[in-house]
C-alpha cells in the first residue's frame, strides 16, 4: 500500500482502540480526553502506521552495505559490467559462503530523463542477462523511441556456476530515482538465494518492532488509562501496517531476530494498484467516521438494524457490533463493489488485460516501492 | 421571483466574472485581496445594492480567479499558495513547448470541479451535514494528522549513491531536514502573523498576503532570475495528450482533495490536493495537472457552495466570512441562484482561460524571461507595498528567504503552507505559543 | 520535425500521438455547464415558499435548516443592549404544539422597527429563518421580509373592575385596553413597572423603550388608552405539598383538616387586628382567622389575598397559621403587560389645577424633607400653604435639595391614603428643579 493508506489504516486502528478503551474505562473517559481536552492520541496511530516504511526508506536503506556497486553514465553504457558483476557476486556468495550485496544504480540524464536498463536471471542456463533500454521521461516512464541502442551494444550475458534460487520476475527494470539492490545468500543445500531490495520489509516491518515501540505510550502519558490506550494504539497501529502489506505479494519478516526471511503475502492485491488504494482509503475514512460517531455523546446517525433490534448504547457492545455490520453492508461495501465491477467491465470492454504473473507482479511491486515514491 | 431580478443576477455574475478574469491575470494578486477591497467599497456605499447581487458578483470573481490564475502560474511562473504542486509539471510542460496543453489540462480539471460542486455536492448535502457535525469536535486531531502526514511523507531525494551508511544518511536527511526547517520557520512566521498583526491596522485583512507572496511567488521568481532558462516557442495543438481515464482519475482525486480542503479549516487546496493524490494513488503529470485544477476550484468555490448549502452553511474561506458580514444565506432559492451563478461563471472562465492561453502562448516566447520575471517581481512589490505598506515588504522578504530553503534543498515546497496550517491548528488544539514568543 | 505515421508515441517528446483528447470535445463538455446553470436558474425562478412546520416537529435533524413557523406570541420581546446599541431582539411564539424563541440580531433590528414588526403578546407571527436546536429551540431571522405580524384584537376593560378581579374573571394572555393615567414608574431589569391610576400595575418591557416604540414621557403626559395583555401576577407560587382548599368546606369539618398544609387561592380581608397579627378572611360567606408571624401591617380591609399556611387549632380557635418558610400571604392581582400600542386621549399640561391626576407646576420652598431609599418626601411651602411632594426617584431632582431650597416642582396630583400629594414620577417629564 502507499504511505497514505498505511497512515489512514493506523488512524482507523487508533479509533477502534479508542472505542474499546472508552468502554473499558467507562464514563466516556478517553473520548472526552480527545474531544474536550484535545489530546492528540489518535495521531499516534497514523504516525506508527506509516513508521515501518519510514524506517526502511529513511534509515534501513542507507545502512545496507554493498560489496559491489554498478554505476554507469550515459556516455559509457556497458551492459557487460552489469551482467559480470552480478554473476561474480553470485559465485562469490557460493564460494566464500557469505552474503554478497550488489547495488545497481540508475542512469540519470536530466531532471526528468533516465536511461532504462533491465536485468534478468536465467536460472536454468545459469546466466545473467542485461539489456540497455531507451531513455525514458519522468515518472510516467515513456520511452523516447529513437534512443534505443543497437542490439549488439545493448545486450550482454554472463554465466555463473552456483545454483540460483530466484522467486521474482524474470526481468528487473532499473530506471528512475534510486536503483534496486540484490543480496545473494548461500543456502544450506549449497544453492544461492537471491533477495531483491534486501533491506525492505525486514526488521522494520515486524511484529517485534511494534512491541518495542509500544512503551512510548507510557512515556507520553504515564501509566494512566491514556498511557495504556496509547500503548495499544502504537502497537496495533504499527501492526496494521504489516497486516495491510501482507495483503500484497511481498510479505514481511515477522519476528526478527528469531526469523530472517520474509513470509510471503496473501497475494490479494498489488500495493500500487490505484483501485486497491482507493478502496482501502475509502473503507478507512468511513470507519473513522463511524467510530467518531460511536464515541460521541450524541449519536449523529444511528443504523436501522440496531433500531430494529431495540439496541441502544446501554448495551454498547451489541449495539456497536450490529451497527458496524449494518454500516459496512449499507455504506462501505456497495460503492466498492459497484466501482470494482464497473472497472472490471470497462477493462473487459476495452480489452485491457493487466493480469500479471505472480513473479512479475511481485517484482513490480518491489520496484515501485524501491524508488521511495510510495511514501 | 421576478424575471428582471433573475436577469440582474445573471448580469452581475457576468460582471464579476469579467472583472475577476481581468484582475486574475495579474501575477501574485490573490482574489481575496481584491474581494477585500470590493467589500470595503460595498460597506462604504451603505449597502444600497441588493446583497444577493453583490454575492453573485463576488462569486463570479472567485470562480474566474480559480480558473484564470492558471495563466500567470504557468506563463509568468508566479504561483500562489495552491498552485505550487502544479509548478513543477507545468514548468516542464512550458519547457516542452506544451504550455497551452498544461493550461487546457488544468482548466479541464477546474471545469469538472465546477460540475462536482454544482451537481454532486448538493446530492451529498445530508451526508456532509452529519460529517461536519462529527468532524467539528475532532478537528484538532484531524489537522494534526494532516501535519503529521506531511512531515512523515517527506522523502530523501538522493539517488542511492553514497560512500558509507553515515554518508548515505547524511545525504538522505539533508532534504528531509531542510523540509522540516521550512515547515518550522513557516509555521513560526504564521504564528507571529496570526497572533500579532505586524502591518498597519487599516490593512489588517490583508495580513496573510505578504507571507504568502514571499513564500511562494517571490522566492520562485528569484530562483528564475538566478537560473538560466528561456521560454521556447509554444505549440498550439488542437488536441491534448491525455486519456479520458486520466482526466476522470485526476478530477475525482482533485475534487475530493478540494472538498476536504474546503471542509477542514487550515487545510488549503495545495495540502488537500496533495493528500488526495496520495489517497487516490495518482501517477503521472496529466492526471496531476487535472487534479490540481479541480482541487483549486473545489477549494475556493466549494467553500462558497458549502456556505450556501441548505442545512450546512459552513463558513469557510475568506469570501464566505466576508459575505457573512452583510448577508446570511438560508433559503433554497439563494442556493439555486448561487449554483446557477457558479456554473455560468465556470463556463465563461473556461473559455477565457483557453483563449487567454492561446494569446499568451503565441507572444510569451517573444519576451525575454528575465525581463518578464523582473516585471512580475516589481508588480508584486508594488502590490504588497500598496496593500500592506513597508512592514509588509519586510515580512515578504523574510518569507522569501524561508521560501528559498525548500527550493535550494529540493525538499517539498508544500511545507511552506505551515504558515496557515500551524497557527490554525494550534488554535484549534487549544495550544497557545504566542506567550512563549513574547507576543502578548 | 516529422513524426512517422505508424508510431503511437512521438519520438521527440514521448507524447501520445494517437490517443489524444480533442480540445473541441472539452468545449462541448464546458457547454453542458450552461444546462446545469439554466436548470438551477429555473429552480430558483420557480421556487415557492417553504411550508409551515409544526414547532414540535423541529428536532436535531432540522438543525440549521431554513424553516417556516407560525404561532402566537407568548412572551413579551426582550432585547440585549450593549455599547453598540440593541444587538438582539427575541420573543417566544407558540403554535399549540410547542414553543420556539425567535431571534433577530444587530443590523436587522432597525429594519424590523421601521416596518413596525416588533410584536406584542397575542400577536400572530409568521416567521422564516434558520432553526437551531439546543436546550431551547430557536429561530434566527435574517431577512426582514421573512417576518410578518398580525396584530391581536383588544377589548376594553374597566380599570376599577380589573383592580379587584378574581383569578377566574379573566384569562392569562387576554388582550385588553384600559384608560387611565400613569401614576408611578419604577425601573427593573426586565422593564418598567408603572401604575395606572394607582390601581393596576403596567409592565412596560424594556424592548419597547430601548427601541423607542414607547415613550414614557409621552405616556405620562395625559390620560392614555393603553393596550396590553393580562397576566395574573402571583408573587409566590403554590407549593405542591399544600392542599388547595375551599374555606367553607374546611370549616364544615375542621377536625379533618387539623394540622394540614392548606392553600387558599382567593379570599377577601374583612377584618384586621394588628395587635395580635391576625386578619379574618372571607370566602363565599365563610370566615376564617389567619395568623401571620410576619405581621399584617400591609393588608387592608377589602384587599384580596392568597394564603399558604398550616390549618391549626389555636386555643380553641381554628386558624391558618402563616409562620414557616414556605407559608405566605400575598396579594395576587391582574396586571397588564403592555404592547407597543398606546394613545393619549386627553393631553394634559402642567398648571395649577389641584384635582386628582392633573399635572401641576408649583414654585415653593422646602420646609422639610426626608430621604427615602430611592427618592425624597418633601414638604413644600408654596402659595401660602404646604404641599406633600413625593419624589419617586432622586434622578428627577436637578440640583442639590436642602432645607430652604427654592424649587420648581412638576408632578401629578395623586391620592395617598386619601390625602392629595404631588407625585414627581420617574422617567416622565415630571421634575424638580432647585433654583437656589
């Protein structure tokens, strides 16, 4: 998901915790603190909801050491350098039985022009392929079609000896902003595992970090009801990020330092899909509105099902759950379903098939994230 | 209602649109400054004019401003507070000889924004009322969240080349910290301007003019003056390079952002548009330009539509507050008149923008950009001096210095909007910094 | 530069060559806004008024809506005066289903006054404005055209009959007019209470004087016909733990009522004994003694009183004992809440006629004076005889009053305990000028 969706999801989580804490401590205590004493506790949810990406893209990225860096310039484009370096790194990881990292830098030409090149791992033939592509413009990545290099200058291959395990798309594009990096791990069975942007979705995207950050709540508000509320908001806000990310393909490393690999995601959606982002944000905004109504002294709207079942705020839990269910079915789901089917219908009519293979989609997701443009 | 009255209404809308269009061509002149003068004039006239006619004229001016300001912001590069997000793509368009295309895209967004205001806002009237009732008691943390997001989403603009982790962190955090510094300084300037009017009392209602012109206009003009560039011959295409999907995506995102800005105090079109471009996962210049056109119109004009919206009557934006001094909207009929006026002014402004842009695209490249920038700078200085006297000029210089920080360090210029965001937020959250600064 | 025919994307600027939107299409889109504009204009043109709502049906969902109500005014208008003049005018109306406070602010108030739209109790008001829901419902009028008033119908009433009328002789809110002279004026927070012919009180709401609808000087300058609504004024309320009784019934079986708390709504004083602090009251021919520990000095034979006390047997005599905190003897009476209408039927000028209720002007010397809580009681020597002059309010005196001062007194001849005195009424043209 984009940073904004994470931020909103964090805020939404916070509002749910406020509703629960409000009932737990009674007397509308937490809500009054927010509405009347203007305590900014809910923002913590948003801040810690976006924090995992902040950690990765503002810190973890820079802490990554690289054994090799490939840095080409427009007037000296050499695909062999790219292919050879990667092949060398793979073998080195195998031979020296250690992790070897390679950074592929982008080729910037002007403020909005970049030279694109691609890298491909052919695991069957044990080859690394590199192709220099066209110059592209800006974020839209449109190619200047007369800037392709001649085939013989653009293509290079390099062989490696080790067995390579690579789970991503065949072709990796290197184009704008920061380039991607690869990490090669020697595995116990003697093969080498390639990891793409190794610093991302590791310790920063973990359940463990959420627990570590949570006590900040006590630092802000002491061991008071507000402090406890903040504790849960921070922890669950942080986790909300990991959970939403998990609906994508890449997954996260959940329990460092006890685990070291990323657990694959649920593969429901791609993080950059506008539709997925819009739906998530819509749902979050509506849930925030629902919760604000639920904790206010006067309910500005009531749901018909709760009224039908004669539920009032006297029996808060039942009233809340029935109303929420009703709200979701009346207001959240229908617009999303209508929009979804409209888009599906539109795409079918126009004959657009954007269905990507798992591997392709996963690479694309990571590439889109790597530039940092998502946050 | 009398037919003659209806015709008078249409006449006043036309009058306002034409006056507004002409004045909005002046770089740096904000419509609120002009409206301020019109209001003063109106009060001294002793309110002889029917207030509804006056309202319709002001609406005509506002709508035309929301459209026509695109012209100076693209051709003279003197963006106001809400155009700065467009600035980068629009400068690129100008450089690529597609200035007119950029204008058309923004105007299209604005056009759809007007449709959103006149067609969709009334449909969601009831919902807006409920949401407003809920939002009003939570506004402090909502604005706080907007600020938090703006700060957290500032990202490093290095390209991954660094010698060691420390060097990398330094490179990365240079732009981020420059952004935070801008935010802090602009916020401080805002707190000072809001809590103590530094300019003469007679000009008090223009108090935000000097900081805004300094932060957004003069700073970029200075940048234009020190950097080497020239305006190439502009193409005059009969079609625009955009897909309907991009127009729809951009205008929906822009309208939602503009509505958010019109709804929540302290949030301006720039911030609203920025938030919604994230919320709608926008990509690409075209949908961005379209969305900016939409968000500006929905922000400025939507504020008025919300003010006249039966059951809501939200008083947001300087025009709504100004109108409220002499008029309280309440009937459905007034609302119909206002929406009719907005739609009419929208159509006229759209054509004004397109034809003005055609004219300028032809003649602007013949002008030396340095001369153009100096002329604009002089106009701005004269305007600020006339409206806020010499104290305003000092504030403008300080603001210019702050406005240069993000430009020089490549961080986001939206941080300058802290000048409005921070003081209003502090006020809403019940935090008073003024005593700390020794202002009371 | 030529762009090849077969490409989708321009090789020089990467723009799409084929998939583009024609600007003329956008013109057409723009022109559809004309339809939107025209539709709204037609809506505005054909829009008719808002339907009348029942006040009881206005709730939180109508908050800030533009609503239309119609009802009878049930409270006299009040104003909020500040340094900037009158900034708020409000009054309550009732449509039979509920009540709502109608509010008018600032600049609109002079317009309302100009168009004679300040209402009085009993007027029927038609109001359209912005409804706001809170602890009390209110309606803010923002346009003078959205307020219209139908004046109530007033019936003439004899002042004497009104002075001694029982609670059931009239109805609260009944619209009447009376004829008489203003004999005294006192100011309170809500307005002026003045006396008509020293027998019936007249409440003049502040709103009317602040908005210059009622001019006290003019009102006091002769015999006036005054329009207003009646209100039965009870200084103290009947407490619920006192049983309302009929004296004749109680006296039939007094044992039954022994030591009960009783409330007598209306009875006439027939005998007074100040020595033992008792009065005897009569209701429909039955008498009963009333003892008051607060004294009975203020009650005169013939007065009508309302009593709350304990029915006891005191040394063999049944009496109502008024001794505890909630007990009382009051003299409730009908009073008039003035509307803004009045007419001077007989203009009077200051002269030398000493008949009752005529205005006199006297020049004389202060022989004696006493300071009262608000004014003075002066014995004036003039025309070789002494006059009692009662100055209601010290503000009527111009100059410093002392023994031997020469005064010009303007006042009204009134009766006090059967004796004539000259009363210098406050807030009227009556005055006392100290010449030396």
